[in-house]
């Protein structure tokens, strides 16, 4: 009995040493990865139309009995050869944009737009599947400018919203020639929001002084630690109103028929309601829209994929290894 317990103790100690060594290596690699100047990526192009057509054809064939399946396969191959010779399909480019609060995804969008503008011909279509609840003004303003480049290249821009395009997300969507959305997608929120906590009273209660030196009357209007004034609040509110006016002017530029007094209140609606206000042009999902064009278009999904650095790759593998060791030790103890 003692020998069994001793062997188990030795095994646990060895496992602990291995885990420690692995964590040490991960730490060294992670530090080296942090010193990398930039994270490179690559442009990837997927043929969506081939996937959609193959999926539909495969399902149709699977539903047939063996006799009719062979006949259908021959007819399908003949049809495909005829279409390849005719080359009558139009080209359609697809870009996915899923934005976060800081809009850092705009960097990848920029690269994807560069690629499409470089190869697309005037009159061709670009579908942007957009999802975002909004975020920083400068980030989403740049995102809207990137989509504007597609229109400047005389491409037809369609924005499809399956879930949400609110605030900065709608700022981007408004640039499109046509906005479509799933019936219960969230649309709108044409407004500006800023909020900041203030710890002045807490600091004062604990006898903590806060010093702030500025040059310029309005260099700082509201502060987290100092005492905010009515004048500072007034100027901050004025700045917010100014941004809101620019936001409304942007929307009006691309959708001149909108009644901004009704829709630029900061409210949001489902796409069904938004359609009545003119915020969207049609109700459909991106999947349905693409599926309808699977035979008439060659569709290309263009995406910029950021490569994971060494630290992230090793960290992921080590995490899996540590989990396996933990599970093994758990079984040994039981």
C-alpha cells in the first residue's frame, strides 16, 4: 500500500515539474511574441457560389433513387460544361464586417476593400454582411469612408444586416445603394452617447487631492477625478450635439428622403419598423439573397485573416496540454 502511494507521489511531482517547465517556456515565448512589431495577415478568397451550388446539387441527387440519380448526374455535368463555355455569370464580391466598440476591425475592412476595388469592374456588386451595435465615432466614421470607396469605384454596394446595425453600424450601412435586413434585426440608434464616472467626492472624502493642468480653455471639459463644473458640462454637451449634427448630415447625404426629426432621436427599431421609416429598403436575410443568385453569379468571399503570433499559437497548444494533464491526474486520484 505504501509503495503504491509513494509511486503516485513521485508521478505527481514529475507532472508538476513538467507543467512548471512548460509554463516557463510559454512565458519566454510570450515575451518574444510581444516584441514582434506587427501581426501580419493574408488575403483569402473563397468561392461561395461553388459551395452553394454544390450543396444544393448534392442534396437534390441524394433525394433521388439510384436509377434517377445517375441520369441527373449526367444532365448536371452537361449543364455545367455548357455554362462554363458560355461564361454568362456575373461576379459578386462578399465582405463580412462584424464590428466591436473600438472598431478595430476596420483595419481588415480597409485591406478587403483595397482588394475588391483593385479587381472589380464598374457596375459589379459588392455585398457587405454587416453586424455592429456601434462604437467610437472616429472608428466607424473611417469604416463608412471605406465603404464609400466602393461606391466611388462605381460598384453597386448592398449592405445586409442579419442581426444589428445601430449607431456607428448604421452610419456604415447608410452608405449603401441598398440596405436589406432580416425582419427582427435591430436598426437605427442615430444618436451620440458618452458617459464618464466621477470620483471627486470619494477622493475628497478620503482627503486625496487631484491636480490637473491644461492649456486652452476647453482642453478638458469633464474629468474623472476633478470637480466638474456646469460650464464644462455645457461645453461637453455642445460637442456632443455637434457630432450628432454631423451624423445626421451623413445619413441625409445618402438617404435624402428620411425624416430625420423622426429617426435621428437615438431610438432603434426592428427592421420591419425601420422599413416603414425608410431606414432599410427590403426585408431578407443575407443567406436567402445569396442563394437566389447561386446560378447567375460567381460569388467571391474576400477576407483578410490575421495570423496568430507565436505566443498565441503556443499558448493555445499548451493550454490544451495542461487540460489533458489535469484530467489525467484527476483520473489517477480517483
